[in-house]
């Protein structure tokens, strides 16, 4: 091999160092640009998808309110009518929560204009629907039927038509957002290729410069150039592979379930709909979010799993995915209920100091039994939840519980009686159950 002078020997490491620094800079710029574009795409698509979902929830809730009114009109059994009335209130809460969440989003002029029209219609139709319910409760069926078919249903039809128009607009906006996201993705790929090409060209220029400065050893410099090109291509391919992996990777969640003995808790604010009818939307949002946040914190502190929020109602369960034993899970659940009621008293004092003088109370039902727990849904969307007769019984106990009280089943009482003071509350018959249910009221 030809001898290399000290000056020429020093040029090779400098050249390679410059190329390495260049590749580090190119890699950092490429990764940063890729992450920024991915964040922008996700933000655009997510924002529009959220709007579509909220409008769809409002549409479904508004439609279900009309359907429930018609069912209540033809229902002879007063108990079944009461259940439909509860569902009617749930739909009203769902509609209000979705509407308030949507109004907090960034809206364009078209959305603002149509939501103002929809809000004006809702302010007219909602009181009419409530009046129909009140007439049915007072057995004034002819007046209720007249108001329903002459005013409430035609008004609700206008609300649904307006919501349908907004939904179509939001779906179109979501489609355009997705197309924009695809354009951004294509621009990102082009930018990455441009960076890679620039890096190769600059690297070749540096290699040629090094070759000219090392005339006494042409072969060594050519081999160094070839090695340099291979490294550039390898790093460029690594960037391309990393980008493709980020774009194409999808997390697969397994649909699965199992039977476990759990303790289930249902909590619901008493008369929330009638209470909030006299309040502004902003106050309802603040109070409901404050309430749900505090109750959720208590549940998590005691090791509970929050299954779902149903308007102002909360569904919790203890025993999965982490269990400390059936007995300890039941005790933790009842202690959670006690802490929730105590916290609600504190919240009421806070709200009173802020000008809310309407008392808000909650009732809680608890039952221990075997449930099916796991992931339920489709391959595209699923929920981790529980189903079974024990869930239904806990829900019914909540309906039977007194305002501000906690009603538990005998199955739960036998697990907690050594720790928590309870008083017999009698036997109740629950529709769909083959046997009467013995109940207890928590006294602690």
C-alpha cells in the first residue's frame, strides 16, 4: 500500500467526521419533521372525527327522546312508563353533554350559524317534550297527545333535520381533513427523499474532495468512497424503514372475556335533569365535570375500575383487572360509596359558596356476583366492560336506594358486615329476577 503523508492521513478522519455529523443532522431534521407532521395529521383528523361523533350523539339522543315519548304515550303500565321516563332523562343529559362539548370546539361560521338555529329550536322543543311528560304523568293523555303530535314532534323533526345537515357538513369536513392528512403524509415522504438525496450529494462532494487531497493513494480513497456511499444508502434506508414502520404499524387488541366474581357499583344524581333545567349550560358543564372528576378520583384511590359514565351516572366495579380477594374488593367498593357521599356533601358546600343554592344528592346501589368481564366490541373498536345479571341487579338497587343513601344486596352484606355497619332494609322484588332480593342500607 502506498504511503500516505500526515496531511493526507488527517483528511480522511475529518471527511468521515463531517459525513457522520451531516447524517446525524439529516436524521434529526427528518425525524423531527416526521413527528411534527404526524402530530399535525392526528390533530386535524381527531378534531373532525370528534365533531362528527358529538353531532351523531346529539342526533341519536334527540331521535330517541321522540321515540321514548311515543312509547310512553302507548304504554299502559305506569312502572314501565317510569322506566321510559328515566331513559328519556338519560337521553336529555346525553344530548346536553354532547352539545356543550361540541360548543367548546373551534367552530367555523357555518357551524356557528347552524348551531345557533339548532339551539333556538331546542329551547322551544325541549320544554314542550317535558310538558308532554308532565301531562302523561297526570293522566291527561288527550292534552299530551295533542301537544305531542301538533307541536313537540314537528318541532323535534326540525331539530333532527338541522342536526342531519350539520352531520353531513361535519362528515364532509372530516373527509377533507383526511385528504389533507394524506397530502401532508405525501409531502413528508417527499421531504424525506429530498433530505436523503441531499445527504448523498453532499457526501459524494466530500468524498471527491477527500479523493483529490489523497492523490498518492487513489485505491484507498476509492474504497473509502464506496464504503461511504454504502453507509449513506444504509442510513437512508433505515430512515425510510423507520418511517414506514411508524405509518403502517397497528396495535392489535385481543377480543377476550372471562367470568369473575366482582362487586359492582352504580351511582346517580337524584333529579339531575329537573335541577339543571334552571341552570346555564356553562354552570351545568362545570358542576358535572367537577362532580365526575372528584368521584372518579375516589374510585381510583380505592382500587376501583371506572366502567363508564352515563350522563350524570357512574358505573364502577372492583375485582378486575386487579383483585385483592372477593371480600376485600367488596369492602373497598362500599368504602368508596361512603367516601363518594361524604365528598358530595363537601362539594355542595363549595357550590353553595359559588352561588348554587340547589341541593344535589346521589343514590348508590351495590351488588356482588359473577360477571363476564373483558373486551367487547369489534376489531376496529371495543370497550373493556362487564355484563351479566349482577350488573343489572346493581343498577336496580341504585334505583331503589334512597336519596343520599347506599343500598347493598345480601351478597355484598355478608362480605362487609364485619367491617361496615349496615341496617336491614327489607326485601324487594325486582322485575326479571326469579327471587326477591334482600337489601341493607349502609349506616356508616
